[in-house]
C-alpha cells in the first residue's frame, strides 16, 4: 500500500490517474500537461510499478489504462476517495461489506468496482 500511496501522492500522477478514470485510457504524452517527456515517462513508470496501470501499444504510441478493478479489489474505496467519487457500502448478512462506486460504468458484467471484505480484515 505505501507504493500505491506514493504513486498517488504526486499532483502530476494524480492528474494522469484522473484522466484515465474519466476517459478510460490516456496517451503516453497527454495534451495539456506542461511536463517534460522524460519526467512524464518517470511518472508513468511509478504508476505502472505500483500496479495502477496497464500499457498497450498502438503503433508507436503507448496507451495507458487504469487497473480499476484490481485496485478496488486490493484497496477498496481508495480510488473513489482519491478521485472524489461517491462510494456506497452495503453490509451483507455474512458480515462482509460490499463497496460500490456510484456513477462508474462496469465493463465486466457488473463485478468491477465491487469488493467484499469482512469488517475485521483491515490493511494498514
């Protein structure tokens, strides 16, 4: 978790994550960021090594996408909190909580953005 928090703690990286969350994907050199390419490359590396992004090739360009489902499964509610999205927790009969991120499109048949964790199982 410290690696993820470090990755999200930089304003440029946070802006990249916000763009991926809003648009689904982001080019390796997005418009509107006044950051040198070498610095931007380092920011993408930090996000990738934290496990927050996937990269695919599109010709010579690289397209990054947010690993939202994986991040939400490992750290429920973190991205919603960082991105300022509303989150809703539902207490299940078995004592687990289901966290649903309101207002997100679910591309995998409805499981992305949902996470079940017992109340007592907290990560530090």
